C-alpha cells in the first residue's frame, strides 16, 4: 500500500543507499501530519526542510518549533503573487511581512513557491523584479538547484510521475532527459527498487525528494478520502494544463 507511514519508512531505508539526498516537504495542509513525518525522519537519522505557508491550514507556530527542535529546517512556502492578484509590489511587501512573521518563530533562510495550480500567477516570477538574496534567503530550491546534476522527485498529484498533470511543481527542461535515462517512477516501490539496485542510474544523480506530508498516513478512511480527493484534483489539473497550452 503506497503513501502510508510504513511505506515512507521503507523509502527512508532505501534512501540510505544513496550518497546525496536532500529531503524537502511542502506543508500545504495538516501541519500535524508534518510533525508526524518529522518524528519518523528524526528517528531514522534524517534531516529535512519543511516549507510552511502562512495560511491557517498550514501555519502552526507550536508545530513549527517542534519540527525545528527535532533537527529539521523550516522555510517559507510563499504564494504572494497569487494572493496579491499579480501585483508585484504588493506581493513583495506581503512576502516580507510573512517572512518576518515566520522569523519571529524560528530562523528562516530558505523559501520555496507554492504551486497554486488554479492561479495564473507563478510566485517565482517575483524574483525577476526583486532580489530574494537581499532578504536573507540563501536558497530557493526550484531556482537554485542544479538540475543538470540533480534529479527532482515529487509526490505532487499523489504519484511520482505526475508531471503531465502538475501545473508548476516540475522541471520541464530536464524531464524528457530523465525519462530517457530511466529516471521516471510511478510508485514509491519503483523508487525503492531503483535505490536498492546499485547499478541503477538513479545513483548517478544527486536527489531532491519533495513530499507533501498530508498524503502520508496509516491506511484507513482518511487515506481513502485523500486518494479519492487527489484523483479528482488531478483531473482538474490536467484540464488546466491543457488549457494553458
């Protein structure tokens, strides 16, 4: 059964076989689920970066502090161009306010844009006009990672090969190359099998692994509800992707 806590533990065990892994989490919803995953990772000896939105469904100062206390890093999961309807000046001011709000809780030196698939605005575009470094942000994973050396794996869409339905959380410049090299995976088991094979080309790349902790839970009613909801979301995202092309 995929997207369970047990399966995540199996993934972590397999990731130990790789010599260069960065773990990233987008806390879109259910910060309590993120704390659960953070404890699992800490017990397994992993440190990750958790990106928090500043909306009610993601932002919980007590949980943010607990996750950082476990040895993990917190970042800002910004969506300011969306919330400010494309107004760059307002978006920049919004980014600064929310960044300071988070910094009153824990140190923040990394930020990553929330995909906001229904929005016509890509919040990463803000940095075409403003300097994110001037705000003390030293790493924006989708802007600063060298994807010629790094394979990006994300569970966006509740699958690992959702790039056809993902609106923004993908690396189009390299995806076809990765597919041709045998670096496209559908399930978590597919990734685990690759990691457990020392001859697999996955070991020739650095890894940036992004998960959404609200997807990972014990099997049960909540698991089935999340699976059904994500299936409906993927259909809607595919329509958006087609419409924008």
